[in-house]
């Protein structure tokens, strides 16, 4: 390790955020399990590739100006 790195090294330093998280984990040991369960509900889903492809193929292209009419008449 260089002299410069040794000069600024703070081995015993913990930020307030780190201290808060560590304290929270000791108070609630099942916190990570709850987080994983919550993530499984909303994010960890299996994707059906066939259904996703059908959905993208069935999509209708939107006009460039959505408030205009398709009749071709000029105002």
C-alpha cells in the first residue's frame, strides 16, 4: 500500500447509514428474508417468451400526431 493511501486510510470509520443498517439488521434479523419475499412478489417473475412475442406482434402502431384525424382532410 502506498504512503498516500495509508495516510487517508480510516479502518474504524463507519458512516451513519452503515451504522443504521447494521443496527436495523440486529433488531430485525428476518429483515432480509422479508425483503426477498417482497421482491419475489413484484419482480422475480418468469417471463413467457411466446406470450410476450404475441403481445408485441399484436401491438398497433401509434400515429405520429395522436390528436389528428386519419381522414386526410386539411383544416
